[in-house]
């Protein structure tokens, strides 16, 4: 019999239906092991506990409203059924959130209205999928300017599928390439609790929508049609007023064009198309663009309405008030939007916009009372936008809930303002036109005598007809010039092409055929331009051609062309659209072979890598030089202290009763003197190496002299034969050295010590490559040849070792790159050789190698640099 029972609250976990069973199983064993199940009291307690736990789990599950998806489902706004939790610090993880069962609150609204908040908001909802078919579910968050969205979906294994989106995330990372944020939710024929984390510096005004793919595709075209119609309307009004401006040179039309264009651009961005077309890589600029464009729209729009209504003349005090409390703050906000957070600037801009509308409406009403015709047109457009703007700003600031007006209201009302403003300008133009007609009538009446000049005009017309014949002759000459231009295009040392919109090539000049290896017959068979590119570049090229259609500028792009024989060449292609009769007919461009440029870039990169060697050498040399000096000094002093030739040594030995001759014999017999001399010799050799490293790092003046390169090579071979590491590790003396010298090669003006170091490094590299061949029955051999080619001497060092693959050959001159085991080398030998040859001697060094065919290093040196 026990005195107390612990009752566990069962939490329903949609991703693990066995959770309740596991809790009961443990509790059952606890009771049974105590023997209480054998008593009536134990049974009563056991089954009562089961009932209480079941009720607790069932109540917990009922507290979360499940969203049922059945065969009737196509679209649903699930925002009212979602629960939320505000993470003020924005630091909680998905594991922290799933542990908080009591802190969630119901939304109970169709659109969130938290306004501007830097908190991270977590949302959760539970789906029960009973749809009879498979096809996926789309979750849409319908506010395109949210910064960060994280979606967590149970993976059925106790973990989470994590997806992310937001205007700070590259557009290409979205599940569905749409202006809104749309996630695909995998079908799960059971319950699944989904979590969404949203954090943004903008306004929290969005809805959560569930759609089937069919419903999404069905509504997408309709929504986009509305937007394109509105923005097309914006564009037509702007183009119309541009035409009027150039016709009349009236400044007011130019002032109208600026706010109208900026308004269209701002709405284009805020509706999500900015992230898709202007800022596809994400980042802070899309957040900067919104308050910046709003400020420009307020600044330029206010200036237009001041001029349009004549407020400076009619209402000077109100006009000055607009300048000080609208235009100057708007200008300040425009500058600050580049530096301050978007939530601070955007709220300030919205309040300025509200104030602007209020003041414009007041001036507009006062102007209407004064019978100003333009005020009537503005009143027709401003009354709707006054209501819609206040409503939209209240939504943005979180004071009210969104509705249909949130979707299209601001576009239609702004279109109305621009339309009625344009009508007002047109009315003003008509008044000017009528005044002009009256003036023309007066001019006709006053200058009726000019009709007599008509006869002269007739005579002049006859002269014009004669001149027309001359113009026809000039036209034919122009055609001949065009023919010559076509012939010159064919002779250009660059490929020129034309193609249709579908990619079919229609013209390629002779150089283009030579570059690609194709012929005019291939062109006649309908060759596609994308077939000229390597497969990995074709998708990118197709996307680039689509983007070119939206601009009349010349667009350069790098591609790789695959020639007819299968070889490839890097090219730079300049492309622009072909316009005929006001429509796009295709593309025209120039193809430039940039093989040499790529090679030059590779050489430049290699030289940049080599610049790091000097600094590294200086640091290493200074760090090693001091302890090395102490070692050498200690060894030299030790040798001198045992020498019987030193009088002081003999005196101290006599005082101690020692025979220095016997001590010397002992040291010789035990090879102590040999070891000390070996240490001294090795220290000297290390000192020489450090001196060379310091010379490289300090860029000291090198001593150049005329040398017989064949003799320098022989000396380097002698040094290699005496090198301790080469003898011990690679048995250099047993490697066959083949010398193929060109005896008549003139002396070269070189720095002898540096050249010996280069040759010694290459010999060591070759010896390491062919080490072990003798043990395997091979015959290790190094062949050294000299020759000259043109104005350069050529030195080749070849081995018959295993060779290298293409990747190893490409990196062989990089600092610290080595294929030797750890401790066998630093990876600096070949990089130092590269620096000496290319930097100090203005020569060249390259490697030629294939797996299984050995390695050859080729050095080219100028015959004379004196």
C-alpha cells in the first residue's frame, strides 16, 4: 500500500501518438511491482488514475482547434484559428516554443495587427488532412515585405522540417517563386502541428492562407492582371505627361511625372515585385527603398500640388507651413532612411504622409471656394485616397484589421489621384490651347496680306520637288552605305550574330563561324543560339535573354562556348534587343573570345598568392635566427674549450690533473668532435637558408652576373649529391642524371645563388617523386636539358616518376601546397622557385605532367637582361 500517487498531465503530441501509452506503461509497472494491483484498493487507484490522465490529455487536445481539410477544401483563411506567442527578445528556439503550452493566445482576427514591433512572433496551428487525393497544400503569408519567416513542420521522426523565407532571404530560396511567401506543406494523413516564426522591422499585418495548388494557379492570373492593369495605367499617364512636357516645356508636367513614377515604383516594391525583380538577392536595400521612396513621393508630390493649386500665391502662410512641416521633414527622412532602422523611419514617414493629405485637402477645399478649376479635379481624386490612406496607415500601425481595401485600395485610389491630376493638367492645357486659338485668329485677321505670299510658297514647293529628287539620290547612297556596313561587319575580328526571340540564329559573320567551327549550313538548318553554349550555361543564358527584353541597354555576360569539335572557349557576349515598328523582334550582339584575358587573370591571381611568401619568410627567419645563433655560438665555444691549442684550456686542465690529449682522443674515438662539427655545419647551412629567406622578404638588391647556365646546373647537381636529406631519404646518388646541354648557349645574366636554389628545389622535387622506384624494380632517372627558343633560354627538368593529375598541376606553385606526408615538406619550395623565376628574373616556369607519364618543369629565361 502506498501513501501518495503522482499523476502526470498528458500533453497531446501530434508527431508521436504513443506518448500517452508510454506514460501509462511506466505508471502501471510502478504499481504492479509494489504488489498493490493484487488488492482492491490498488486496482481502484490504478484505473482512477488512468481515467484522470486520459481526461487531461483529451482536454489538452480539445484546447487546440484543429483545422480540418476534406474534399471540399480549396482555400481558407486560417488566421482566426491560429494561436500566437510574442517572443520579446527574439531568442527562443523551436524547442523552447514547443515546451510553452500555457503561453499561447488565440488571434481571432482575419489579419494580424501588431503594428511595428521588433519582437519575434510565433504562430501555431494543427491540421487534420482528410483530403481523398494527393497534391500538396500551400501555406501563403500575404504580406510581401516581411523580413524573416521560419516554418517548422514535423518530419514524423521526432524532428522538424525547417523552411525559411522573407525579403532578407534570396528570392531563389522560396518554395514557390511568388511575390508573397508561399510554402509547400507535405501531405500527412494525420494530425500535424505546424509552427511559424516571423520577425520583421516592418509592420505585422498579414494573414495565413491555406490553398490547394489548383486554387493558387487559378487566382494567380487574375490577381496579376489587376496589378499589371493598374501599373500599365500608371505608365500610360506618365508617358502621356512626358509627351506633354516636351511639347509645352511647362515645368508642372515634369513635377507631375516624378511623384507619379515614384508612386508606381513604391507600390511595385511593397506588393512584393521589388524582391522578385529589383532585389532578388535580398538584403537591407529593399527595406531602405520603401521609406526612401515614400519620402521622395511626399516631397515631389507636395511640390507638384503647391504649383498646381498656386498655393504660394493664394495661401502664402499655408504654403510656408507645408514647406516647414511636410517637405523639410520629408527630405530629412529621405536622408535618414539610408542609415536608421526602417521601423523608425517608416512610422515617421507615414505620419508625415497623413499630415500632407490633411493639409492638401484643406488647401484644395479653400481653392475650390475661390473657384480654382484645378481644385475640382483634385477633390475628385483626393476624397477616396484620404479615406483609404487613413485606413491603410491604421492597418500598418496596428490599429485596425485589413480587408479587401488592403489588397487593391491604395493602387486604385492613387491611380485616381494621378488620373484626376492628369485631367486637371489636360484641362489647363485645353485652356492654353483655346487662348492660343484666339491669338491665332487675331494673327490671321491682322496678317491677311500674308496670303499673297502663297504664290511664292507654291514656287518654293516646286523647288522642294526638285530637291526631293536629290533626296532620293541620297537615299540610294544611304542604302549603299548600309551594304558596305554589312560587309564591314562580316570582316570584323569578332563574332557578330542576330537571333529571333525563340533563339533561332538568323545571322553570323565569318569570324563567328571560324570561332565556333560551325558553317552557314548549320545556320540554315535552324540552329539555336543556346546550342552554342555548354549545357551548364544554357539555363543562365535563357534567363538573361528574358531579362534583356525589359531593357534597351546593352548587356554583357560571360559564358563558355562549345565549338563543333567539342573544345570550349570562354567568351564575353554583348547583347541588346532588336526593335522594329515599336516591337521587339529578337536579339543582336557581339561575341568576344576572352581566353587570353582569363589566362592573364589566372597569372595575376598566382602572382598575388606569391606576394605572401616574402612576409612569411621574414617572420620565420627572425623567429629562428636568434635561437640558431645561440646554438652555433655554444657549439663553437665547446669545440674551442676542448682544444689543447688554447693556453687557458691547458692551464685549467693542469690544475685539475687532466690530459687534454687523452680527452681529445676520447672525443675522437666516441665521435663527439664529429657530432659537434656536424651540428656546426648544419647550423651554418640553416643560417644560409635564413639569410636567403630574409633576402626574399626584404627585397634586397640582388647581385646579377653573366653565368654559363650549364655550369650552374652542374653545381646544383653537386649540391644535391651532398645534401644529407637527399642522400638519406631519396638515395640521390643512385638516381641516373642525364644531361642534354646545348653547348653553344650564350651566358645568361642571372643571380647565381637564386638560380642554384631553384634548380636544387626542382631536383629535390623530382627525387621525391621517383623515390622507391629502385625497390620496385624500376630505374629512377632525371633528365636535364638546355636549349634556346627565339630570345629565351629554355631549361627542362624531367623525371620518369608517377606524374600528377590536372588538379595537382594547377595548384603546384601555390604557397604551402604539398602532397608529401606531414613533416616531409613545407610546400614552399616550388612557390619560392616560381617567385625567383617570374619576379626576380622576369622569366617563366610551367609544369607539364600526366598520371603515369612523369613530370616536366620548363623554365624560360631572357637571353640578356643587362
